[in-house]
C-alpha cells in the first residue's frame, strides 16, 4: 500500500482554529485553539509549529483541505485565503470541504442529520445516509422546520466543531475536482451596498 499524500486540513468556520496534518507514515497530528477571532494572527505560527514538530516544512505538503462553511464569514475568508495562498505558492491541489459534509465525517454509521443553530430562529440542516453520503442539499430554514426534517433514528450532530482526523483522511483520498475551494455561505452576507447615498458616476 502506498503512503498517503502529506495533507494539511484547516478549519476556521467555527470559533476555533483547527489544523490537522496527515504525515507520511499515516500518523495525524493536530493543533487546536479555541478562539473566536484573531485566526489570521496565529494561523501560520501554529502551522509552522505543527510542521516543525513532525520534521516537515511547507515544501513537504502535497495537498491542502479547508472547510468552506457555513460559518463565520471572517473565519471562512481567513481559512480559504490561507489554503489558496499555500496551494498557489506550492502548486498544490486545494480541496474545499463544506462544513456540514465535514461534520458528518466524524460520526459513526448513518443515518445522520447535521443541524446547526444559525441564529435568528433559523438553522442550517443537511441529512446523510452515511458519513459523507448526502441525501439532501444544505439548507437554511426556520428552526422548527429544520428540526422536523431530522429523520427518525438519525444521529443528530449539533456541535459546529469538525473532527479533524476523519476530515484530513478523507481529503487525502478525495478527488480535488469534486471539492472546489469556494465559500459555502448559504446565508447571504449582512452587509449590503448603500445605494440610496450613492452618487451617480459621470460617463
């Protein structure tokens, strides 16, 4: 059996900075910081430490995975920017793993329902027949409506923190073409253009 590609997984969608490194020998090492903001200030420091303690450098990485949301807009932008930047600099494949999909990977057998509080009386929900095997698309619904969609007997996942070991192992084997590194916000950003005060441009 060939060794897995040295794979880095990044998760900044929830109020944590989570990194996982799949090494040449199949070992997984992790770095986890409970942090709501400030991911950008410590991400590369934590990554450098993670690589160094496993005798690796940036040049040893062979692929990168990053969670794509839904989640914190700022956190997602930081994680995606870091993953894309490293991928571009090192000419590596970058996989974007939707967060609800990633959360399903940390469960046992199906069926599974991932239901996350989206605030404002709403929830993100997606159902799976087994880890990583979606039966519905991710949706943003009123909380009561989302709860009604949870299949009877399904394992319910309500915590937003991705299990990094199954994520990085999945990413090491997945086809990057099936997982483009684009944000999956589901809900639109709160910030809107202020058209009322806009001055018409002269042509």
